[in-house]
């Protein structure tokens, strides 16, 4: 389902048990991303309801690293001497984080339980538990294809220093979480 420039959206969180301040920041960044694409965020006249959810979970597992023994052959006058260094291992706790952002768009007049007109999900696993840092890496590919039907999962990868993500992060920055900028197209 394609959306048209100037279409109006209301943005709400689909999950209530997330931290309120982080949810407010995520909502603000999604709203700013919509505005960057030419949409208007105005709950009072919205044509579409955009519901979002995010996830940042961790898991820990023990990893055993084994360094094999090493053999070296030394020549001596009467033959060869073999020297061995012992094998050793160490166990480490490795923590990984699963981060996910899901957006679903509904007709504002649709009944509860209706299928979304469009949905997009981005997920990643990695070593950083800093959701604020990772969030633009998740939201960017979803917003890049906002309203498009890709019919299949698309794998993307961005380096930590991606200029695309840095520019996107600046565009969606929420400077004041209390009130939107008076020049923005986000209405309360």
C-alpha cells in the first residue's frame, strides 16, 4: 500500500511495559521520520494509525575457547627434538542483544483486529545494549521502504560509521521531548 505525501498519521505505541521516556523518544523519532517523508502527524485529523513496538532483550551464554597445543621441531646434531606447548582453554560469558522495531499502519477507521494496510520490521543481534544508538539503524531501512510491498525479507547491513545513518539520525533527532518544534508538521 502506497501512502501519499500529505497523508495524516497518528502514532501510538503498541506496548505499554516499555520505559515511558524511551517510548516517548522512539515515538518522536518515528513522527519526525514520517515528516521527513512528506507526511503530516496530526492525531486529530489522522487518516492512518501507525502502531509501533520495539524490543531490546539480552541473552548470555558461556563460550569455551580452546587454543590447541603447538608442536615445534628443532634440529639437533643427533636427530630431531619435538617440543610441545600445552593446550589451554578459557570460558567466557558472552552477552548478545536482540533489538527489533515493528511498524504497522491501519486505516484509522478500521476495527480492532483488522489486518494492517502495511507493516515493516527490522531486527538485529549484536553486542550493544544501547537501544538509543541502535534505533536509527533499525528505523532507517523500514522508513526507506515505508508503504512499499517488498514481498520478502531484505537483508541490509550498515557500518557503525555509516554516513546514511548519521544523516538520518540528525533528521529524526528529538531535541525537546516535551513539545515538538513549532516549525514541524507534528501536531499534538
